[in-house]
């Protein structure tokens, strides 16, 4: 019996769990979140902190797994790379290469050497270093932990007082001894999700990102993205340049970028694991590629044929259902006029759920398909009104 260790077991990992099982793997999920929806789809769940690389190594060795899949978390991706390197398993970049990609300070240093367009950045260990970095850049700036995603610990700063507050906020969030200060780039936000084979991109998918309350946490994505061909060609070139310099293994290469007014793409983040919130299912329904299976196969070290995809027909949207205020959840409201456009939905919010942080709380995800651009443009701006969480306010 072939075993695969899946680092994570939330709703985000469900497509990969199913894909691995279709490939004949006995799937063991892990992580500290014992109530994760994905665990119910797995063959077995073993509680273990997937951010602890040594613990994951011990677990993978004990269970004698043939493959490790990193799920949808940067810490999990690093632990998977570490364990696989130690055990001689294929499908992952060496651990230090994985750190170079997923730690913002190391990544910024690399792309500067490779002349890949990215925000100016400085690593800071002290407030004094942070103030010096601010003097080198013009406000606004953005302060970030080097090892976190999803907007955790991030803050835009328009002056030195805000920057000092942001420094301590980021230092409190990171597991490292330093943070990063970056120039603030303006433009439209997008994702570029590509599949690498022998250092070349054989598939890519470009989206528009949507944000709700949290300006640094993606709450939705839609395709096709409003990105010109020239910008996409630049992203492909930069991705392959990075892949060649680091000798990256086959698999997903996911980029978040900002498209400036002059249509120049500025790469903000790169990762080598699946994005969360069922993003890979958006790719699947939009262009017919079994993206979860390709990702799982790559992380198991299995060579795949060049992907066959169809042209995106219409406009596809993945929308996370979030709340407007804290309190007790009453239910999910979906307006009748939007229901005909809903392809699929996964709802997990329940009446009585305590909503404490509206920046993070999600009650479910819906996938929509619009035939005409007029429908798409009209409804994309109103989705948070048409699909929303009703809340009983805290007294």
C-alpha cells in the first residue's frame, strides 16, 4: 500500500486528498487543527504540527510514506522539503532552496541579483535599521514578517510613527529575528499560477484578485485575468529565469503580482505549493486541467505529460463568503438573482458560530460562471452584497 503524508487537512486540501487517493495513495493528513474538513476525506488523520520540520520528518519516517504533499501552507511546504531531502524522497526542492523562495528577505535578495522586477526591500533587525530603510525609500512603505502569508502581521505605513508600530507588530508575528521593509507598489492585484516541467512553463493561469475587509488577504479570484499578453510573457520569462537559477523541480510555481499603470508586472510573492481556499479548483473548472492531480503527482516525484487545457469559456469566479461585523452567525444569505450563476458551493459556517475577527472569518466558498462580460463586470462588484453572512451583533 502506497502512503502519502498530506501536510494539512482543511477544506483547501480536499482536492489534493481526492487526487492522491485516485492515484492509489493511502492518504494521511496532519496538522494541529483537528476539526479540519479535509481530515474527513483522508484515510487517516494523525495530529502533528506541520510547521515543525523535525516532527514531520519523524512522522514521515515512522509511517514509511512514499511521498509528502505540502498542502496549502508555506510552513508545510518548508517541512515537506526538509523531510523529503532527509529521506531521499523526490518531488521537492532542497530545503535551503525552499527557504530562499518562501522567506521574503532571501527571495528579495535573489531577484535583485537576477534583475527580476520586484519591490525594493530591506531586512531589518532593529528599529534603527528600520528607520534607515525608511529614509532610503519614500513613504508609503509596507512592513512584513518574512515568513508569513495572507496579510498576517503586515501594515502599510505613511510616516515614521506608523513604521515603528508596524515594526513591533511584524516582530511579534514572525518566527525569525528580523522583518522586511518594502516600497509600496500601486496597481491591480493578480495571480499567475504556472506549472514547471524541466525548468520550463508548460501551463499558466492568470487571474484578477479580489479583496474585502483585509487589503492583504485575497477573498476572491476571477478568470481570465485582465492582464496583457506582454506582461504574461514577462512573467513566464522571469519565472523560468528563477527556475533555472535555483534548478527547481517540476511542479506548481505560483506568483502574486501587481500590474502597474504602464502594464509592467511587479512580482510580490512566489510559492511552490497550492494556494488556499480551493484556488486550484478554480483553475480546474476554468480551463479543464486536473490541477490538483498535477500538483500531487509532482510532489510525489511522478513525471506528467504536458497539460492539455481548454480555452476559458466565459468568466469564472471563486468567492469567499465573509462577514461584515463581529458577533454570532445567523446564517448565509444568497440572493435569488445570483443563484443561477453558482456552479458549486462549499459552506461550513453554522448558526451560532462566534465571529471575532472579520479579517479572517470565512463561512464558505462559491464558484460562479458568467457567460457574458457584461454579466461578469456587473456582478463581480456586488458579490459581497448578494452573498453574505448575517450576524447577530455582540451586545
